């Protein structure tokens, strides 16, 4: 297993290096990663990775490779976790696809799924990240891709467990066994698939760019207001970071983070929930943040942040999944907040297990 993950790590690193060739052609020296002349520029060195990886995944889905991988993981979860065929397939797809793309694999079953199955699908979306954006985290936060790959695989059974604890199955699922992995083909050939994937990656990268500009600026604004009030009332917290860090500090410590690092990690956990995981990973990659953490604390944090569970994802899932099954919009809205907390707990459970093994 270690050999397999090492090979996957090498593949991801090679793909990242190939991305550099494309970004260098378009942006010149600005696109060269870790250039001694220019330094690190997020927009021209990280975002092109999202575009290229999205194109690669589109090609793999066109060739049917990813369908085989998803089916393998779905069979494992059906057999060992006792989940229905439809929810196992969607959870397995969530390992590699986004939170609104994974349900496409079981679109015909969505209208008649039980509440517990729907909860599992939403929780899995919250607890995972998409493959197309994983390489960006490697660059922006300097995390080891092996830990990201391990996290998304380990979290899958945890997502099922947490969702079933919060919303137990009380009905009879219609897909008790396996179901066929269906990913609608939108492309006429492999070139078309690569082009479509690149366009989708471009849209995603622009969303990430806009979101980071807005959210980081908003955090700075809130910190400025906190600091202003603190200047008149010394008892008032000087920044939002202190508030989030204090709330999540005990949770970080309980996961295995040292008490010295727990305030910093707690702030990152709070940032992930209130804003999103990309902002949290970006903060982890800032000078003096990730480098100040002990190696064990850094790795545990990587596992804990590796998921989409945040308040904005509730709206994303309600909008995305309800477009596939309009009759379930009310159920999705009722389950949204619980799915976010279940996904968060699944990430924290994975991080705790990782901490125990370090």
C-alpha cells in the first residue's frame, strides 16, 4: 500500500511539473513555480494546476478509467459498511469528484432515496475535496500529497458512519446491492473531453480566485473592526482569529495537536467552517503559520482541513443536488446543517486516527 501511495505521489508531482510548462508559455517567468527572480504568485502558479488536473480527470472519465476506480470503492463500502448501492457509489465518487458532481453518478435514484441515504450523499460531499483541486493544496500549503490522498480515502467510511449516527436508516432503500456507475458522456472524443475539462477547470480556478480575494479581504475587514473596538475596550478580542482559535482550540487538542499549536490549528479549523477550506489551506501556507507548527500538528491539520464542510457548501449542495432531483429540495434544506456537522466530524475523526498512528 505504501508503494502504491508513493507512486501516486510521484504521478501528482510530475503532473504539477507539466502544468508549469503550460503556465510558463502563457505567463512567462510569472508562471515558473518557485522562481528565484519572481517568487511565489498564486494566480499564475497555482490556478493553472486546477485547469490541467481538471482536464486530466475529464479524459480519464471519458476513457472509463475513473468509473472502474469508483466502482471498486463502492463495492468495498457496500460490503463492509452495509450501505446501499446508490449511496456507496456516490460516496466513492465523492473521493474524486466535487460535492455536486458525485451525485450525477446516481441521478436516476435521487428522487426516491430515503432520508438517510440523502444524508449520506450530502455528508460525503461535505467531507471530501475534489481531485481537480487537490494539487492546488499541495502548492499553496506545501502539504504532502500522500496525506491528502490518504485523507480522502479514509474519510469515506467515516462519512457513512457519521451520517448514519445522525440520521439512522429507518426505511428500506431501493438499491440494496450494487448499482451501475453512470457518468453521462458529454464529449465526442478524447480531445473534446480534454477541452471541456480545461474549460471547467478555468471556471473553477476563477471561482477560487474571486473567493480568495473577497473572503481574505472580508477577514481583514472584520479583524480591523475587532482591533478598533479592542482599542477602546481591552477586554474585547483583538481579532477574529483569536475568537475562532479559542472556540476550536479544545477540539484541535483532542485530535492530538499539541497545546502550544492548538490555538493556531483551532483558528484554521474555524476558518474552514466559517469561510472554506481553500482559505484555511492558504492561511496554513502563509509564512510563519504552517512552518511554526510541529510536524505532527501540521499533518493532523492537513487531515482535518481536507473537506468541503462549511456554511457556503450547504447552499451549494441544495442548489446543485436539487437541480438533479427538484422534488427533494425541501429534504436537502432540512438536512443541510446536519450534513455539514457530520462531514466536519468525519474529517476530525480521520485526523484523530492519523494522529494516533503518527
